[in-house]
C-alpha cells in the first residue's frame, strides 16, 4: 500500500513537535504491518542532555516511535484518525531489548506487525533498525480510551 508523507502522518497522529517521532511511512499493509521512518537529527531536544558530547537517542524515545508507528497502523486498519475525545495509550511493554545506540544522522526504520487485537487492546511486535542492523525490539500493547475530561 502507498506510503504516507509527513502531512498524512500529522493528519493521523495527535503528536506534535517535540514528541512526533515518525517522519514518514514507507509501507503500510492495514491489518498486518507498517514500516515507518524517523530521521534522527542532532537538533532533537533530548540530545542536549542525553548525553552531552555523546548524543544517543534514549531508549524510551525509540519505544515511543514504535508506539506511534503502531498507532498509525491501528488507525489505518480501522479506517479512522485520532480525535480530540480519545487518547491512544501504552498498555504494556514486554521483551524490550536495545542492541545498538541510535545517534544523530541515523535513519531509524520502525517495523511494526500486529500480533493480536482483542477488546480494544492491540499487541504489536516491533523492531527498529539502522542500516539493516537491529537497534531495538519490543512487544507492545496499546489501547484507545476516552481522553480525560471528555464525555466520549
């Protein structure tokens, strides 16, 4: 299926700078898998403190990029977009492993596959690679719930 440019990503995700961690979708097969891209820039705000003189993308930010790619896949699968009355949450992270550092200039490719979906909870197998080498992998659970304070 066709890729998604940044404008389409922004139309599907509620995230904005500095928390938007998907720049483009290279491939998307609704109901199955997605391959997304994050171009890692030296200007990312977390690099100022992680770590001065040796910038490394924090593992939690890699996991967040996986969750955002998973959200895009779920939204495309369901044929919906994020809305103000609901929030897409992490429900769990299992088997997270970090294999190599991700640094400025890296092109982080995030592959996410749906492994299960039951009662509004989705399970995904996620792998993040740089130049074909695994940087991180995890199994994540996500769910959509009404936003706090909404009458959804």
